[in-house]
C-alpha cells in the first residue's frame, strides 16, 4: 500500500517496490511511442506517463 509521510506543509509519497516496477513498466511502454529530448522524455510524454501511472496505481500524484 502507498503511505504518505508528513513533511511540513506537504505530504510525500513512500514508494514501494511494486510502484517502482509500475513506473518503469509504463516508461518502457512509452519508449518507442513518445517524443524524447536529449535521451529523455519531453514534458508532454511525462504528463502522459504520470496520468497512466495514476490510473493504474489508483493514485493522484503530480510531478512536484
């Protein structure tokens, strides 16, 4: 399960092994489909990856 830790005025995600695997899986799925800049994903691609991650993990995280 995903827990959040209070860090002052913000809460911070505690990543699990399962969430690590999920984000890597989604990134790999998008490697050939998305635009990359300088060897990395562009902002539009990161937004799609984040949206897919939130959908699959039933979370509501942002890039902050």
